C-alpha cells in the first residue's frame, strides 16, 4: 500500500514540475530579457503559492504523514515535533496543535531559505557578469539550474534527516558550522568577491574531461562538430550555477533543520524558496546595491540559527516556541533592510578623481 507521504510528495513534485514545464513551453518559448514587471508578477505568483500551501498544511497537514488516530500523532510528535503539547483525551485539539505548529514551521523555514537565497543572488549576478552571459539567456540558464537544484536538495535534505534521526549530535555540528559561517560572512561583508573564469574549479573540470567549444553558440548547450558532441560555455555556466547552489545548500538546509526536523517540511519550504529565487533574481538584481546592510543581517541570522541549534535542548526545556524564532528572524531582516534605507551607502570614490596632485606624466592609452 502506498503511504500518504509518497502520495503527498508525488503530488507536490507533479505540481512543481508542471509549473516548470508550463513556464518552459508557454511563457519562455523565446529567449528574452525579463522585465521588472514580469519578474515582479512571477515573484508574487510564487509567494502566493507558498502562502496557499501554508494554509493547506494549516488545515490538512496531518495528511502528509497519514495521521489517523492519537497513537499515529504521538509517534510523529516524538519524531519531529516534541515541542507541541498533546491532549490524550482530546484528539481534535491535539491535531489542531500539530497542524498549527507544522504550518508555522513551514512558513518560518520558507522565510529563512528565501532570505539566505538573497546572498545566492549576489553570486549568480557575479557568475553571469564574469562569464559574459547575454541577459536574454539568464532565464534559460536559471531554469535548468533550478531543475538540478530540486534533485540535489531532495538528496541533501533526506540524507541529512536520516542522519539526524540516527545521530542527534549532528544538530550540534550543524549549529557550530552555521555560527562559524555567520561570523565569516560578517567579517567578509565588505570584501569584494571576484571570479576568474579560467580558474573556476567547474571550468577546469569540464575542460579536462569534456570537449568544450571556446565560444558561445547562441542559446545552445551542446553542439556537434565532426561527429563529436561538445559542451558550450553556456552549459558550463549551468554547471557552475548547480555547483554554487550545492555550496549554498550546505548553509541553508541545516538552517531550516534548526526550525524543524521534519524532512518533508524542510523540502517543501526549500523548493518554494528556490522556485521564487529565479523570479526574485530578475526583480532584485538592479536594486540589490540599495540593501548594503543585508549581508550583516544574513550573518546575524545564521549566527542566531546556529546558536539555536547548539542550545536546542535547553530551549526545549524552557518552552521556546517556533513562533519566537519567526519573530526574531523577521526582526533581523526588517532591521537590516530599514538600516540600509535610513543609512544609505556612501558612493565609492574614484581613485583617479580623489588624488590631490594630478600627475604631469602623459597618460598611456590602452588599445582594446
């Protein structure tokens, strides 16, 4: 007999893949530069889907694990939600408590993943710029990049969940890693990252083991020359996007496990955030520079989540609830955004213009 978890999970994947195919076959038949308006609409669409899913969990979340009676609920509570209170004499009240907590975990995990995805946008912009990808191909590259991310997140999340269930001490390891990552992000907040295309490990790997065409061939990922199948630089960029998401998953997935240890809730929140990432990329790409304190906010967010994981036993004893985490996370993000707007970044001075004494030596011309 097929379990409720498989049915619910399959329906969720069918919906996500259906939306991706609809976008690919109907809305993205031709490569085009995504306008600010189009990006805003799609961002709103995916946020709306996430909120609808929140209400589905809020009213029918017990269907995910096939909870039919109090004994079923008690098993799930001991496995994933020890912080909720069950009422042996009132199954409906216990079920309501479980649904409410599960929905809150989903929306909190979604917010955490969405926020951490913002840092991913900085890197993706840098990748596209460094590799000279034409703007009208951005959407196609991100489409296939996100499709690969779905598979990697699935493997990563359920492997991590299995590990946590078998060895609870892994949560402390995750917590220490997140605190370390948050501190590193804060210390390097003003450091300008650069990508040297020829030195990137993915480029070196692809060049070593595959035949790669030296230049872009429109929007094609593969070309055949003299009977030999070759990769194009555009496909290499897709691989770099996948590699980048894998690195970010090392931070973001453990961060959501600080909110809930239910792998299905972690996966659902991750996927909705990733799906919104592509639209958010086009929506925020041109205004990211306005939120210069956002990196500080994300660093504090990672340190808070890591600390919460390290102290999860103590927090459980004092009754620290999921909604408290949600309030703190929202507060951190709001403060970082408001601080960016109230205290805008000072424009960087041009070294040539800021020099006090102009040089009398003749300027050398550089030929391009």
